[in-house]
C-alpha cells in the first residue's frame, strides 16, 4: 500500500520573501558542501598533485628552452615572434598550474552564485506574481502533485517524482536527485514534521545543514 499525504500552506508576502531569501542561501551552501565532498572523494583528486607537478615541470622546461633560443647565442635560428609567443604561453600556463586551486575555487564560487540565482528566479518567478495564495501538495508513493489556490480557484501546476535526498528549511522542503548539486524540486512548508516522516518512510536521506566552517576552510586553502 502506497504512503499518501495531503498538505497545504498559506503563502503571504512576508512569508514569500523570507522563503525566497532562505532558499537562495541554502541551495548555494549545500552546493558548496556537495562540491567539496565530491572533490574529496574523486579519483582525480588523488592524482591532482602529481599532475600539477608534471604540468609545472613541463612549463619550466619550455620556458628555459625558449629563453635559450632567444639569447644572442641562441642554440638555433628560429622565428623570433613564435619563440616569444611560446615563452609567454609557457609562463602563463605555469602560473595557471601554480594557482590551479585558487582559480578553481574562484570559478566555482562564480558558477555557484550564478546557478543559485538562476534556480531561485526560476523557482519563484511565477509564484511571485500571485502572492497571496495557498500551496497544495498531494503525495502518493514517490509522486508529488502541486496545485495553487488563489481567490477560490485551484490550478494544477506540476507532478514530479521525488527521490534520493531531501533538506528541510524553516519555510520549505527541497529534494535532490542522486549526485545532483542543486535541488530537483521545491515544496512550501510551514511545519515540516509530516513531510519529514513521509519522506523518511520512503527511504530518502535527510541532508543536514552544511558545515560552514568546512566550506570556509576549503575556500581559504584556495587563496
């Protein structure tokens, strides 16, 4: 017999703003935390120091050869412009290898910020224009159907499958697919007790709030 739950939540302007702000900060931090754990457990991470060392060594060799060619007694005649271009290429590449960790952290921060902003805008764009309203959820097994009631009129919005992981905030529940950095679906919620029990009964894993000190340490090491 499938589990079943019907749940409704009143959404006013103040609650909507608080939920939107909390959602953005939460998904950004969870993405940070998942990215750190993914990097720590990746096979590539085991070989990264050796690859960085090899890359820097090759670049240094290229720099020395280019300088030898450019000296007045250059070891062979060559095109001056091409040699200077190669010298600049090897210097820039060496600096990229040397600062690889810092660059990767900076790039991830920008990507995470942009994706989190985009996800937040996409999640709340339509609902923002309809506040106040009532959010209605009907869960049967691992399928959830969402409808919105405004001024007595109810309209069905979507039906999706829930799986793998979930996180409960003060004003919402979000679920994640396997190995996904960002949420799969969003649920408005005043009190999450019923939903937590329901999702636990489905065998889903509840995500704890990210360890912000670990995130800060990871980013500091990249600087």
